[in-house]
C-alpha cells in the first residue's frame, strides 16, 4: 500500500478539514462514509503546516516558525520520525502532495 501525505493550508485556514471532508477523506462534510475514497488503496496523512496553522498548535509561542525554511524543516522532521517509528510504513512508497502555498514548503524540505 502506498503512503500519501497531503500538506495544505495557509494563510489563516486549515486545509486538513477542507481536504479531508470536502475532497478526498473517508467521510464527507456530513460525516457520512464516501463510496469512493483513495483510502481503499492508500494510507493518507493530512498535515497542517506550519505549526499554528489550522488544527496544529504549540504550547510555547516561541515555537511558531518565522520563515518557510523552518516550516519545511519541521515538516521533514515530523515525517522522518513518523516513518522511522513504524516499520510497516517503510515498506511502501511515499508520495507528498501539496496545494496552494504549501507547495513552496514541500519543495524546501
């Protein structure tokens, strides 16, 4: 099974909720199961990036990123730790998909 990570968002809104419920997640906006979903073929991870965007948060405001490079580094570190912690994820190819301004951070990481 392939792994897909959708990085989306910015500025000012969560794309996790939008991408998940309006586009491709297992449930629609009314929380009803979709008949057609990519999750029958792949594992998906939705990421709000940078931290503080959408549903992501920090308890220490000093941890908010100030430049795109910091956001890209945080994203790369998070994905690396996730995939290193689960051997089953390492057996599948990883595809990172981004939309909107997030594409800039994905290319930087």
